[in-house]
């Protein structure tokens, strides 16, 4: 009895697109841009033929109905590079030079390419063959790419360009050199200070997306990159949807099961609260090293089971542990009102770890390396949404579950809107300089910020550290 199976061909980590494949004696089909092809087999053990540049080569395969079989080809496979360039070249045009495939998924493929005009390396996300042939999918992809191109944030991957070739949408993005948060968690290479910094950055960028009317819908460690300097980048907006577009579309279950909210499983209304749930699952894993639900029926667990309190797995500041637990409420109304509200709690936790005693401020007790680390963390805390005026939630029925401000001293020191924007700009400049270990620029930016908030103890502490480090550098 005939059955179908999907074969995927790779050379190393690169898929092999555009390669003719056939069951012996049958008609050939070309692999798609993910290196896959679906064939019909008469029996489980069959011979397939692959076209290798100038001749057909035979291979025995064992396939079962509806299975996906990955086949590794030798590094010297003759058609690989020619196939990649032949298939992708026409899409990239004259401006972009294809270099490698660096990622793939059900929605599409991510390429590494060189922008010949600006002489820089970029990442290009293109829709898969299946989605590219769907006019509605292509329209959604391009619309969302244009929306994202208008948003700028230090923790978002920048969109440089949007192109459409032969009705296939492509998004040209910043190429981030970093490791996935997923891999860092698995390796156990995150300490509490770095975890707090990453949590704060993630909350800030999610709040920024929500303020611009975008729901990400797939927040998880695998969609987060971390650079060597500790800067977080949120990537993969394949499931992102603008709020005003969501109301016009048929709701469908989409996302990653281990991180999906109960309402996503149920096919209900998707709001900012759905992202807050995924943010909570991600923070739970970031701090504890494990998922709240790690096995069995994910749908049942997320909809009906009570997750363990994170405080039973790892020691965290009580308010931080409580807000992470609140994120995992089955009822959207029980979750924090916004990512900004969570950021205030994270920022308060950072401030309690980074405001030093008088003894800690002495040059003898602080190494240069720990100085840079502490200053970076405390700037992140100051730069967080704790400095911004709270904006009301637009999600009907969602109640606030965390305090409006995390530090009474900051709340008492009022600052006007114009000066607030200026302070944010100075702290942004200072954080960028600290991450680059540029002492003169960091000191200058911090001095400008301190003049706007002369009574802030943490600004004074960081200024003292920077001045001490400057004296060390001149010795």
C-alpha cells in the first residue's frame, strides 16, 4: 500500500534546496528551500535517486507512513553550493550576496548575506515555499515587517529593509553575534546578576512592543539572543500580530506549547496578557533553570494544572518570586497589568544588589571587572521603565497586581517630562559606553545624568566608581 513521507537533505547544518530527487523509476521533484521533499513510496524499504550535478546517485532508505527522515550528505556533495546560490541568487538580486543559511523553521529560512551597497553583513528572513505561495501569508509577513521597521529599541533586532521578489517577502535585519538564551540556560552559565539584567531588558522590550500595538505571541528563550556584552536581543516575529489586525483574523492556535498561555491552547482571544504569561514562563526558566511544566500533556498542564511556586526551586527576592508566579495565572485578569509593572519589580531587585555600602566604594575593595558589571546592572535598573510615567493598560479587565513604583526615594524626586526624556538619553549613552568599556564617554554621560538627579544615591555611587577607575587607568 502506497504511503507518503517527507525527506530532508543536509550537508552539515545547511539544507540542500533545489536538488532533484525521485523514487527509482518515478518522476523527480526538487527539494524546497528547507532542503525537503515529499515523496510517495510503495514499500518501507525503497531506493531513491538524487541528482548530483551531472548524474543520478542511488540511496537505500527505510521510511514509514507520514514520517520525516533527515538524510546527511557528504561535505563534498557537488550540487550543494551551486543549488543554494542558484535558488537564492535570483531572490537576493544584485544588492545582497548570499553567504550561508543560518536558520530554518516552518515559517521560513534565515540567510546570512552581505549588503554590497553598505558593505555590511545582514540576516535575511524569507518565507518558506509553502507560505510564499499563499498570498495572504505573504501579505501578513510584509505588513508586519513594515510595522517592525518603524520600531527602534536597543533590545530589538533592527529591520533594515523589506524586499519582495517574485511575490516572496523578505525581511533584511541586523545580524546579531550572540548565543541563544535557551543554550545559556541549558549550559547553566547564568548567575543571578546576569539573569536579573536579562530579565529587565526582556520586560522593557516586551513593554515597548505592546506600547506600539504589537503582540509577539512566541516569547521563549530560543527567540532571545545574548551578546558577549550581555545585551539582549528579541528575535523571530514570525507569530507577531498587531492588535488591530488580530480582531480581523480567524483565531488559530500558534506558538510553542511549553510556553503557550491557556487561552492560546483554547483558541480564545489573544491579548497582551498572553505575552505576559509567556514572559512569566521564560522568567521562570531563566531564574530556576527549568520549565513550570516539563513533561506530559502540555495542553492539560497549562490549562488545568497548578505550576510550582518558583520560590520552592530557587531563592529570589520575595516580590520578584511573587510577580513571576502571578504571570502564570490561568485567568488573564490575575496576571500583572503590563511588562512595565514586572520591570519595576526586577529593577527594584537589581537596585538592592547594586547600591553599595561606603566600604564597598573604596578602590581597595572593588576590582575593575566587578565595577563594570555593577555599573552596567545599576544603569539598566535606572534606565528601566521605572523612570517612565505608567501608561494605563488597554486590556479590558486586567488588574494591576504590583506596586506602581519600586523605590520610594525615586518616587519622591519628581522630574518633568522634558527632563525625563533627556535623562533617559544620557542613561542610554552611559549604558552603551559601559558595555563597550569606554570610560571617558561613560563618565561624561553619567555626569550629565547626575546633574538632572543630584540626590540619587545610585548615580552618585556609579560616578564614584567611574572616577576611581579613571584614576586607576592613569596610574
